[in-house]
C-alpha cells in the first residue's frame, strides 16, 4: 500500500512540474487542494494555487522564455521528522536540479544580463491521503544567480562555486519502487545523523558532533551560493562547519517538517528547521545577536553506511534578512 502511494505521488509531482514549466496556469487544476506554498525570500509564503502561480512560476517562465528544468533527484516517502519518532507520517515528494535558460526581462528584481543561467532549485511537496498537494516548500538559489550575472552579494565562496552536480554513479531520479529494507536503513541513518550528530555539538569542539561516523572522508558537500561546495570531510569542517558554528554556536535542528528516505537517498526540509543565535561573524557580517530561523532543504546519498554526497539548500536571502542585511538591495546597489 505504501509503495502504491509513493509511486502515485511521484507521478503527480512529475506531472505538476511539467505543467509549471510548460505553462504555469495549466498547473492550477493540479493544485486545487493547495493550502500554502513556502517560496524563497523575498517571495515568501503564498496561499492557494493562483497566488503561487502569480507570485513565483508565471514571472519566472515569462522572464526566461527558454526555461528548461533538469531533475537530478526525485524521491518520495513517508516522513519521520520528530525526535521522538512519533506523531508524523505525512507523505512527501522531493526533487532538485537546475533550471536553464537566458533571462530576457527583469524578474523578482533580478536584472536580465544576457547570460546563460543554471538556477539551482529544490522543492518538497506534501501530499494528502487523496494524492493532492497540500503544502510545498521551494528554494531557488538567488545568491548563486546573482553571482552568475556579475552581481555578487556575498564574499567569494570559501568552497567551490557553482558546483551542484547530479549524484555520482547513482541514478537519483527514483521512478521505480525501491527496496524497503534499504529505505529503512537509510532513514535510520538520517535520523541518527540529524538527531544524534548535528544536535550533539557542545558549542566548542567539532568532534563532539561525531560527523566522521556519518560522512565519508571523501564526502562531496554541495552548499548554497555564498558557501560553495566542499569536496572532502576535511574541507567541509574547515570551509563550512567551523565558520557556521562560530557564527551560530547554539544552533539546533528542532522544527523539521519532513525527514524521509527512499532507497539510498534521505531528504529533510523545513522553513524553520534550524534555530540559532548569531553571536559570531558570518560571511563578512559582524555578530548581530539576532535569533534566526534557517529555512533549508537537504538531500543525502548513503553508500555503505555513510554519506558520500549531500545537496544542501539554505535560503541565504532569508537568513541574512534576519541578520539585518538585504541582499536584494545590495544587488540593486551593485547594478546601479
């Protein structure tokens, strides 16, 4: 029964994405049950299908007439996102990849610069028992987009910029039913990583998190624009983890909306998935003392019991707004 539900939901997600890409208005009948869609900042939370199409997908399609979607990962499953392991069970589908095309008009306040684009997208869809999309969260990597068109809004990434590949030696588009025992093992690892590793930091020693238990020494960690990709565990600790935990030492994973697995893939999401206080400098911005919520999406690939690849989305525009920095205003100043 669970397999049938998951297969139905993945098929619906693919149909929805195809409609949004072809003509966003044509997707309205597929979103009749939609209650809320959490868009990336500054678009934010939208209510109802018409609002989502008008605020997000119609402007994107109109500004980039040759828009094409590349899907690198498609997966679905039943969530177990509570630390207690109880009280969840919602069905989700998640995907990530690129939009490609060339903008011919300004969109969301981003100028057209006659530049071929690869816009990184991540999306999580929550389904009801009837197979209707009730809720969604989307992040588009605006910081990377600004960087591509010559309007950088953050210092150069410590990691490798613009590196967001499809899974290595693994087909991440899971169209067929998967082995439930492999899925169960992946979910168990994901829960241990999130609730037993990420939340075990003692606010001083990176080793307290025990990430070496979860991440392969040659893990590939694909972070958002402004952070970049880290191509080993050592790079991850040096280029991302240490600066992040210096800035947000008390951060905790507390309000995940989803955590699920399919085959060797694990995924998690939440517009308030992590809460923290900015008590240290971050990417050139001094400590603000602000209490912040991190809107993020994660995809992990498990190989022989360890994470070998991790695709990470952080809504950096939303993050920096809470720290008192308007990244879109910074882009406008650079473009003037």
